[in-house]
């Protein structure tokens, strides 16, 4: 075991100047750690890493990391973009990785990038996922197949409305290809609505299954015209 090495000292030597910006808006997010340390595999800690971050979004807003009391001194890339109360202007065209422009690549280990220690996991902790967890289409197909015709029209209009906010033709084409993996007719309809090349074949065959209870029509109110006691 590596012996303890003192790297610094944190001293609390004064009270805050103003309560709300320096205390009330503090976001103690346990998923934020300095380079050189890592999380243990404790289930409670792993759950807290997610829930604390989600709590701060609900309490302070999606851009809580840009508040002065929570913002780090050094410039960082946290992949956040837009949203309410955004302070900084994002100048790059993309802020995620991987991307088709090969931009914003994470730092390599030899460049100072952080890597987790490969802890050996065996026995009851060794959980493996079946190939079913890598199948991302059947549930979307089930949902779309179960919709009524007017609900399917709403889906097509919603997709075309959101795509209309983008000015990059490649995004149009790639989105249409993804939709074609759910339903070819839907992809063709959206492609016509947004003015992009129409796909000729499905990226994945729709299984055609249509379960009940997923459409709002399945829960429509009963016809009241044949119940005179309810009429005034």
C-alpha cells in the first residue's frame, strides 16, 4: 500500500460575504473530484454520484456549474451546452466526443489524461450483460407500431420540426437513417417533410408486433351519448 502523502492544507479562515450566492447556491456534487483520485465500487457512492448531480439540476438549474461559487478557477470542458441561465458563449461547433469532425478529443494518458485503476472484480460482483442489452430497436418499433394513425402523424411532424432547427445536411441524412432503423415509411415521410434524400430500404426490418396499452386511443373515454342520465 502506498504511504500517505500530504499534498496541501485547506483552511477555513473566514465567513462568507453574502449568504445566498456563496452558501445557498453551493452545489456539493460528490461526482466532482480532482485528478489523481477515483471512486470506489461502493454501491451507495455510485448511486450518489448520479443522484447528487441530478439534484443540483433540479435545485439550481441545468447550468449550475457556471455559477461563480461552483465554477472552477481553471477553464474546463464539461460538455454542457445551451439551457436556461447559460453564462458562457460556446464557440465550437461540437462539444461531445466522439464526433464526425474528430474535435474535442479527450486528453491521452501520456498528455495528462486520467485513467481509472483496473480493479480486479470477481465472484458475485462480476456482472455481465446479455446481448439483449445491446439491442436498441425492438422497443422503439413496438411503441411506434402501437400508435394510431394520427399519433404516427404527430411523431413525423415532431421529428421534422426538430430537424428544421438544424442547418447541417449531414445531420438530416444521419437522422433519417436512424429513423429508417425503426420504420422505413416513417423515415421516408420525415425525409420528404425536411427536404432530404429519401431512403430506399430499412436499416433494420420492423418486426411488425403491435402490443396494446401504448396508444392514448386505447384509453379513450367511453361514449356518453348513450347514457341519458349524464345529460343535463
